[in-house]
C-alpha cells in the first residue's frame, strides 16, 4: 500500500502543539458529544467492515465477536490487539495475542488460527474498512508525558494509513471508563481521582485525539467518540451493585461480560446511530452473545435478561 504522508508543512513539533491545543479546547468546551454517532440511523442489516485496535478493554470477552452477534453477522471484523497495548506500542510492535488467547479458542475449522492481523500495516492492507475502532492504554489520554507517545503514533502511523487507500475509513475512539480499582485512578501516582473526574478527563483526552485528526481527514471520515465511560458512570450513579459487576472481579479493571456488553452496545450505537433490535441484543439467555468469544474467564458471570435490559436502556439513553 502506498502510504501518504501528512502534509510536509505540518512538522511533528507543530502537530504535538496542536494536540495540546485540542485538549485545552476540549477542557474549555465540553461539547465533545458532537463526535458521537449523530449521523442518520442505519439498519442492522447494513454490512460494515470494521477493524479493531486496542488492548484488554476490547479483547476481554472479545467485544468484536460480540458485535458480530449483535449485528446478526453483518459486521465483518479483524483486529490488532496487544496486552497492555497503547496506540504507540501497537503501531510499533503489532499483535501480541498469541501470548494471550488459548489456542483452542482461536482454532478455525480449516486448521488456521484467528489471533487477528499481525500488524497495523497488514490490518489496513487487508480490506477497505468502513470503520476502525481504537482505544489507548489507560491513563495515556490524560497524562501529558504518555499522551505524547499516542500523538506520535497518530502522526506517524494512523493518519497516514487513513489518508492512503483507506479514505473511506471512519476512526472511532472508545472513551474508556474509570476503573473500580482506585489505585488505577491515580494519574499523578499519588492522588486517587473520583470516578466522575476520571471519566470526564478520559473523554476530554479522546476528544482531543478526534479533534486533532479531523483536519487531516475527509468530511466522510469525521472521527467519532463512543462515550463508554459516560455509560459506566451512569450505572455508577444509579446502581452501585451493577456498576461493580461491569468489571472483571479478579482485577476490577478490565471489563466483565457485563461491561463488554455495555461497551459493545455503545460502540454499535456510535456506528449505526441506533441500538440493535431487542430480538438480537436481548436474547432470553444473553450469554449466547458470547458463544464465539476467544477470551472469557474460567467461570464467567453473564448478565441475566433483566440486567441486560437495564444496560440496553443505559446505552440507549447515554451513547
């Protein structure tokens, strides 16, 4: 693939400066919902090719395959995931799921194994994607020293690919949630940040990524932000017991099946501008949505129909 460079007059130092101007603008103007899925609603029967780039926020319980189920197979997907991956480390090191997925869970009928694409380059070479869904490593969108590396990856890797043969691909950032583990909410290494403030800071960070990319993409490619953290926050404010269920109980950080379900619904709505129909998203036994997941806990707990209905309503109201 011929990769176009960012216009030569845009030096990296200037690009970094623009990134922090974008963040400051986001802090001053918190209307970042303009980057959510505000396009005309699309029916679930519309087929989309979607690439996924990220870490445990996505590969725990296999959100891409849950989205396949929510779309009744109309989402065609591939991914590059990496344990504790950031936008920078994934761009430079590629896929690391051969060290995470159990081989039995990724075996295909033809004898091959579905670990995802090897690298970001091979992922973009693979198809003309309609969307690329991305998330950064925790804290990177809100800690300046860490954000620098993500901005560099956007400049060096992601924008050039989106400006190459992927001029139709819309970037979707997952604005991730505040962990239940308080020690994970310490961006300065000393002080615990409240769930509300952490969520707001994370959304502002992802908004700045979207704002930064926007001038270098086509009008069709206007970046979007899936407000997953705001959905988690809504549950936190209204049902503390269910909020705790959104997290893997071993670390109170990565998503449980409950959390993945809510996140998948938010991502789906950001892309389709409406939720999947209830007959798909609310089966009698919601665990059926995870039937093909490549990574689940040894003893997973799935939401009941009533619990899934509640999370469905949260996603509908917030995302």
